[in-house]
C-alpha cells in the first residue's frame, strides 16, 4: 500500500511540471513579459489575462481546475458589464469551456479539503491518521505543508461580479474545469453584452502550451 501511494503521489506531482503557457501576440493583443499576460483594449475597455494556476487543487485526480487572473479597466464614462457568460475558453480542438460559478468552485474545494491535505499531497486513508497528523507542530518542521485548503480564501480571489464603474478597475480570478497540460493551444474569448456569440469575440487572447 505504501509503495502504491508513493507512485500515485509522484505521478500527481509530476503531472503539473514541465508545462509552459506562452502568450501569443496578435495585431491588437500585447504581451506583458513581466508576468506572461496578454492585454487588449477596445473602445476604452482594457482586458489583461494570464494563467494563474494550472492546478488550483493539485491533489485532485479528476476534473482539474485552472485559474486565470484578469484585470479589467474601464476608461469610459459609462458602466460596462462583463458577466461570466461573456467569457469562453476554446482549445485547439474547438472544445469550449465556460467559467465555473463561485458556488461551483466552493463546492469542489470544500469537498476535497478533507483529503490529501499535507504538501506534497500525501493522502489520509483513515480519520485516525488525519487526526495524528494534526497533532504535529508543523511550524517546527523544515518541510512546507499545504496545511488546510480554506474555500473562503479561494472564493475571495474570484473576479468581482457586477459592472465596472466609469474609470474603474476590477481584478480577480476566473476558474475553468480544464486540464491545459493536455492542450496544444487555447484562446480566452470575451464577448461584450450585445455581441452575438456566433460572431467574432470582442477580445481574443491566445496562448500556446509547451511541454518541456
């Protein structure tokens, strides 16, 4: 059982390694080399996006969640809304992914918080083992620990809902149920309200996925 657990843990850790997300400049999208993000501006609205975390919950073996960090700046004199329905992730095979709602993210994180807690993702098969681990003083250890997954901390970082006020700015995370390590490239597309989904997106931010 111990050997099997070690193999499983190693495969989980390695699955998130050796992947580079590379922003691709377009005629209107500009690369920010400082943080590997892409920025695009249209009619006074600016959107900047980058991949924040390929594995929001690295110990999961199914339904991987990837997070994107977005900054939206409104340089107009009117409110501008970009609801979750405005965002869609499209991979190189044409598969489409919609952002998870706050409730969906909270459900996933909370459901898994009692399993595979300490870094690097060693699992507890029995409640007694988990309680024994909690008895240790991790502050006296030289090893880093993912001591507990707090759903509230994840949710407070989500992109704020509601319109962006005139000359205002919002920032936060969007979450998608997708494993980008299995993709060759993808685009984050953003449709402003009123733009038909059958047409071209207002913002197209392309990225390539490179395996090292």
